[in-house]
C-alpha cells in the first residue's frame, strides 16, 4: 500500500468519525460552499464520495 493510499484511508476514517460524532451530538457540520459559510444538519450529511484508484 502506497503512502497516498494510507493518507486517503486515514482521511476517510477521520471524516466517518466526524459524521458519527455530529450525529451523536445532533450538531450541524459547518463548512463553506462557494465562499459562503453553511450549516449541514447531521441527518443530511452524506458519506464520503471520494473514489481513489
């Protein structure tokens, strides 16, 4: 397994833990989209969609 793959795996795991934590605490995920700060309700957070080779 290459370092790149290990990094991507780690990021995916961290994202999954973040989603679980936000759903547990019932708090929104704060992020930015098109330069604007937005809140995403914990029940609307989508799983990671990154498809690496």
